[in-house]
C-alpha cells in the first residue's frame, strides 16, 4: 500500500500577546512537518522557535533526500533535534540577549509506505483523527503531566492547575535534547494535527475534532481552528498544521 497526503498550516499571534513565538514548517513533497513554540525575553522566543524549526526541517529533508527510511529515520530525527540544539547554543553564545531562550519542537516524517515517525520535546502536540476519534500521539513534557503519571495528581486536578504550563523538558541551551520518538501506521482517511498549546488550551478536544473533521478545503480548516481559538479568548499564540492522508 502506498499513501499520499495534503497539508495546510496557519499561525496567529492571538488576541493578547504582542508577538508570535510559534513557528511551523511544511515540506509536503518530502512529508516533513514541524511545529515549535518558543520562549524567552526580548523576542528571543521567536528566534528559538524559528531557528529550531528551520534547522531540524533542513536535516530531515536531507535525510529523506538521502533515502533514509524506516527505523533509520529515528536516528535522523534525533540528529535533527541535536542540530537544532547546536544552533541554539551557537546563537546564545553569539548574542547574550538570547541567553535562556528555548522552544518546544514536534517534528514528523510521513513515509509513503504508510508510517508516521515523529520526535517531540515540550507541550506542542501531534494528534491523529481516525474514525471520528481524536487521539494525542505525543505526551506533554509538563510538570503536571509528570505528577499525573506518578500518581501524585489526578487528571482532573491537572487541568486547572496553576503550574499547568511549566515545562519539564524543552529544547534550550541548558541540556542536550532527549526527544521522545514514536512510530505508528497511518491509513487513508486519517487526519493529523500538529499544534501549539495555544490551540488545545483554548478549545476542548471534541471541538478540535469537530472542526478537523470538516469538509472544507484544508486551508479553511486550518483558519477555522485558529479563529475558534481566538474566539475562545486567544490568550496565546496559536499554530496548527493539518495533514490529510489519502490512499
Ligand atoms: Ca504557547
């Protein structure tokens, strides 16, 4: 079986923030898609997310062009994250104003044979919509998620917890990156969504699923998700990449 895909993305500053620290990259021909959500003062968050997304996207594109496939793509993903980390280190060393900047990074590579491979650090998410059910494929690297996993906090208490936005893992100059890696089969009809927390913190998952399942052209669906997050308050930057898998 061989699959194909179409994709569309959108990013918006939201209704409260003055700058957009999110970034996304789409390389539809190679099947490489990334979302990054930066943090840091004096616009350093914007630098971090763009630099990480550009660097990792470039490495992954080169791996695909070199014919890297299957499990070997895990190594390519790891090297992409490491290259992004090196780029951040280099930038921080050369420009003190960017010290302490960091970013989430969620990167995926689609294989025509029908496999999705992804690497992930932080609290941006990759979801899969299949048969009407929206399932997160990534695991948030947040303090509250760690407490929930350890059984010290209930999922309900985690939702409105004041520390819900504190990241337990992020791509920054502080520590060499350890991305989670995942591989899963994808089927014709699946829809994938990469997004920053500015989407899922504003919209309940059933609402995200309903919009994502819509019949509109993909760019309109991406715009609808952003519009809905803004209509719900838009307290953060919001970024989405939608991928529809065909047979
Ligand atoms: Ca954010």
